[in-house]
C-alpha cells in the first residue's frame, strides 16, 4: 500500500510518499516539486549582486546565506593572494547576526512545528499550544519577534538584510545600540528560563549526564514525557553519521562515521542528480521525482544540524543522550533546544565584546569586477545545519554559483548505494503522524533546496 501526504507548515512544502507493509512504513520518498533556480539567476551577474540575491533564497535563514556569500567572495580574494583584512568588530557583528537568526528560528520551530504535532498524538485539545490563539504559542511568537529585533539593529532590516560585504560590515552600532540588543536577547533568555526549561540558564548549561533530563521542567519536561509515551526516543533513527562543515566560537567542524575526525575536505563533497528533475525535460526519466539533489561526503550520507554540531563540538549533555538513545527524534529535538541555550549565552557574550571604536569595513584594494578568473568556497552553520556556497568568477561576472543547503544533506533523495538520511529515518514508523514528526525533526526547507 502507498500513501501520499503533503507536508506543510514548513518553508515551502514537500510531498511525503510512504509505502506500507503490515502497518509499518517499509519505504519512503520525499519530493520537492517547486523549482526556485537561484543558481541560474545568479549566472552572469556581478559578484556583489549575490549579496542581494542569496539572502532572498529563504525567509528564515537569509543571514546564513548572506554570510556564506561573503565568506565565499572573501575566499575568492584569498585564492588570488589578496586576502582581505577583516576587523574583529566586523567578525563579531557577522556572527552575532547569524546567532540571533538561529535563536529566532529554534524558538519558532519548537512551538510552531514540533509541540503541536506531538501533542496531537496524545489529545485533540492543544490548549496553550494551539496555533494562533494558545497562550504559549503566542508567547513564543512574541519572544521570537522581540529577539529578531536585535538583528535589525545591526542589519537594518530582517529578513533579507545585506549589511555584510567583502571587507567587513555596513553597520556601526553605538553603545546604546549594543545595550538595546542585549535587552532584546534578555527576552529570549527569560523565556527559556521561565517557559522552555523551567531552570536558570546557568543551571541548565551545567547539565552533563543523561539523568539530567529528569531535572527538566515546563515545556521541555512536557516534550520529554510525551516523547517517551509515544516512543519518539525509538523512532527517527538513521545512519548515526554526522557532519559539521562550518566553525565558530561555539561550533567545531568535523565528521563522525565511526570516530570523530576534526578535518573537513570540501573537495570530497559530491552532488548527485540521478533522481533530480532537469530543466531540459527531454532528459528527464520516470525515476526523476524531485527538484532536490542528494549530497554525500566521501561517498557517504551524513546528517547535519544541531545534533551533529552537539556531537562534533562535544557538548556533554547531548552526547550522553545520544549515547543512550542514538539519533532518534527525541535526541534530535533535545539537541536543538540545548543549542538554543548555548546560543543565547554565547550571543550575549559576543555583544559585550564589540569595540565600537574599531573599523567596521576595510575596503578591498581590488574590485571583484576586475578579477579575470577565480573561485571561492565557504561553509557556515545555518539554523538547520551546514550550508555550502561555491562561486566561480570569470571576467568580473559570476560564471556559476552552487548552493548546497542542510535540507539537501538531510532530505535529499537516495543514490545507488543508500537511502537518504530522512528517508531512512522514516522507515519503520507505525503511522503517518509519526512519519511527519520524524520529517519535521530535521526542519524541512524546500525553498532553500531546489536550485
């Protein structure tokens, strides 16, 4: 038997095809059917135009695309032996902006996508978590909206801000601006302590053992209880392989297949179009079913995202949960909420380190328009996981631009050797409701993915 379900309440939409055997999902397929094509749009454009286009790939992770573009263009300079000088102030403001975007998204994801679906397993009445009118749902949205204002202080707007550019940032915050940003961040911190964990941030950050899950209060406790009641600690497991391409003061790059290797070679990333629609319809065949490519590292599929970052960065609490419950839905969600706590703490610290007397921008000596031929790559950590950009420039114009998003890593189609990460995780689910929760645990973004 086969069932088809449209997965909405994500960035875009996806079609989930499930194949059943004795009431259990025996195979699954995820289709992304809306083509976006930003990679083609960027061809022939001025390199700096990418700073306007790529933040509009996604309304949730525009900062991530902006930073990935800036890093890739600065890598172009590095590859022609003209490495740019970037002030510490500019580096901090870039990371602060990205962190705030991730904090905003983590809060919305937990309350808009995860909690309502898990509560529906238990009862029809969502109570305070009811979309659009539930008390907690509204509080979460308000908290996220207040938090993202901190980004608008330095970015000028959100979403789709373009304040980063090769050489630094077009932002020069005052001391009052920095205090305002701290106040907005305090809103997220208060909400985490009062409603998400029921604990002080300091006490939560000290968690380092599996038994610490019993100390959780409020919404994380409710999530834990429902997860164990409906066996979400057993469902959603895939290959238990993880990759983190980007680095920051909070995240360490690396991969885990059997053991952790803290060295990433971007040349080992490979995209596959075997099941991907082509623009020339004459070259399409019956086996092509999605606009998403699949991506592997050294010929293996790896999960990316907050769980991967927790493992490669050695965050003890999540590593202990993972040791006991593997790469389950429960572990994946806990990793993301755990990351929220660390991001709030880290971002407040970063803001306090900004020296307003430093330069925000140091102009490059060479214009990208004058570069005859060069390429640049970047890998940064976005909300959902690792984001990779690869730009090639010829005669001052973009020759090609390749974007590989976290959703391609996690929800791309199978190849000849293996099922995709999420595809494999869904197999074994006992209901369509559980299957969709597994899918949402990766946080699906189809508009980032289909280019």
